[in-house]
């Protein structure tokens, strides 16, 4: 979890630029940098680092000696970086996962490069020599990104959170989400104005990936339940990449319990030596806390329980709304507990990377109203709609409540291969069976 910020086409008031960029400090407290790019005088890029991977070599903006005119600014992880390095014989000078973005861009171009990435990311590539800027965001929008394009004045601005742009004096356009699963390219003209060279363009669609080409997983024809187990385990395993301690949110429900169980299993197989910490939160008498305690005891995790009062919940609502940048009632309500437990993790433990179960209900039709779906086809349409909108709701909640306390969240259920496989199945497969929602997922791990 980091914070990225950029301004192109305007040399602006440096004190104002600094003030707006520093609104993202909570996303990356370990180091920060704000600098102009040589060769693009009307540009300024900022980075707030939460050091998770490659602590000695991963500072940004990222450059490599082979392509010194290319700058990379990104928030996220590229899980298939080692596979891409091997497949295309790429240099790996910095040993940072994001380095492959630069090499793939130079080898294949921006549009082809973005479709190769397996991960969660919001990033911009700046090619000074070709006066090119490319922007892209991951499939589900797990990592946030906002943008403003002031076409009249030729100014482009980017920020991980809207608060980094809303009060920027030099902007005249509307601050808006950069859409997930899209990229957009720009050029900087001789007058240092930014000009869009294509609209926001989709590079993939939810459920549209070839899930048969996974380096580590051999799927078996006809073995749906076995394939589900293998793909979800792989989704958890690839997300273990970290040089900081990892843990898991645990509510005691199906989704977080599966993620925790697989995480504990994968950590043992990977040689992680420290005990896995799990975290639950609730008010006094909460059934979730009781259920989570049972799961933690069964899995042998180092379990932490956070109990809060109604008064403590009300006290943080304003802070929650400020971090969410949303007044959506359901999102705010669900965020209070996650905000409080994230605060506990940040101040009371040394866990920094947090696994969570977001995405399962949308993917596997876990909401109660799916029992009343008129048909499997309409249920499938609704499931896909929920997945497309996740970046404004549950994914937003998980990102902002954790980043508010300088933590990084990882969501295996939104793995692009796992979701593509589930969505490829017969539309009846995800429907409730015998009044039990997510029946197929339950059966796979029974």
C-alpha cells in the first residue's frame, strides 16, 4: 500500500503541490519523495512509501539503467513478475516486482504490457524521450486511483485518493475515478501541454481471462471442486510476497475462514517462521467474535479480539467518512469496525500486510437476495454488476480503512484467474442450493 501523486502540464505553486501531495502521507509513512522530471519541466511526481517488498531497492519513482528515460510510479504488487522475467528473459536489476513494467513497456508497448500483468496496481509510466504518459488500473480497482484531465489548459493530475486533487489550485476539471481494467495514454506537446491520445480503453473484462494458462496450477477437466481449491490456494500463495509480517482479518464467516486456513497452510509450506496473527472485532456479545475464536483455535493462529462500544464507533464516523471519501450508508457502517481493528493492528502489533475475504459474496452470489433471483441468467448478470462496482464499495472500504493506519490489504477472492474460472462455470453452479448460499464454495472445502 503506497500513495502516488502526479501533476503534468503545469509547474504550479510548489508549496501548494507539496501541501496536496502530503495529504496521502498515511498511505506510505516509511519514506516520501516529491520531484520534477528532467526533460518534462512542467511535471511533478510524488510518492509515499509503505515498505512491504524490497525495502532497500524499491523506492520510487522507479528507474532502471537500461532505460533511464522511463520513470515508473505505481501502487501495488505484480504477482507474476518472476514468471515474466523468466518467460521474456527480462533484466531484473532492482529485484522489485514493478521493474517488469518498465521492461515490458519497452519491449511490447504500453497497451500490450498492461494485459500481461497479474496483480493489483495503479500506475503511470512516463517516457521522457518519447514524451509519453500511460496510466492503468487493475481489473477490480483493488488499488485506488483518481484523475483530472483539464483539456482546455493541457493539465493532467493523478492521485491515489481524491483528497490529493480536490484543492489543487491549478486544476479546473472534475476529479473522477480512473476506471478499473482500463488504461489511457497521453503525449506532452512542445508547449508542455498534456494531450490525450486515446480514451479510457478496457484491456480486459471481468471473467474474460484465459484461466488455463497459469504457471503453477494444473487444472483437471471435470474436477470443478478440485480446481476451485487449487485456484484459491494459488491466489493466497502468490499474495504472500512481503518482507513485512502478514496476518488476516477473521470474522468467523466462510470467506475469511477459508482465506485464513489457506494462508496458514501456505505459510507453513513456504517456511514462514512466525505465528500468523488473526484479528476479529465486534461489540460485546458479538457472535462473529465467538465464531472467529473457534476458527482461530482450530487453525492455531495468534488471535486478537477487539471489542468496541457504540460510543467508540460513533466517535470515529467523521474520520471514516474522510478516509472513505464516500457517504454511502452501507459502506460507512461496515467501515467503522474495520477502521477500528486496523487501528489496533497498526498500534498494537507488527503485522503490516492483512489478508481479507472481500469479493466472495459478489462472485459466488452470497447475498440473501440471490435466493430470489428470477433465473440463473439474471443472477449471473447481477453478480457481474456487483463485481464491476466493487471498487466503489467493499474494495473501497478495505483499502481506505487499512491504509488510514498504514496497512496493506490483500484480497485473494478477487484473483483474476480464480474469478475467471468461477465465472466460466455454468450459470446454475453459483446459485444457492437447498437454501444455502455459496454452496459450491462450501462443498469445495468441505
